[in-house]
C-alpha cells in the first residue's frame, strides 16, 4: 500500500495543478500544503533546497516541478506484491 504523498503548492501554480490532476488520475492519495499559508512548511522546503513548486514528498523520494514519469512509477508500484498485504 502506498502511503499518502505530500504536495507543497503555491496559488495559481500551473505545475501544481498539473501535479495534483495527475495524482488524482492515478488514484494516488495526497495531502496539499499551501506554502503561502504555512511558514513552517516553507522553512522545511528551503531546508531541502527547493525553490520552485510543487514539491512532492514521499517516504522514498522527493522532487519539485511537474514530474509525470515519477507519478507513473509510484502508481505502478502501488499494486506491487512486495508492497501489498496480500
């Protein structure tokens, strides 16, 4: 089972919108955090060294920008036998 991802976004960010739409289409759970309203999140993102949104954080990987290939890989892993309880 894939744990929810965290997507740090900015208002009116096209890449943020494209990322959340791709996550929705892949049926991947995620939480959105608006960087304009959460100063602690902004500090965390700066510590990671990112300067552009969106920033997607998973347990295993973190990236910024719209990365449909990474979303597809996570979606493909979702039902992998080693990750399921079956």
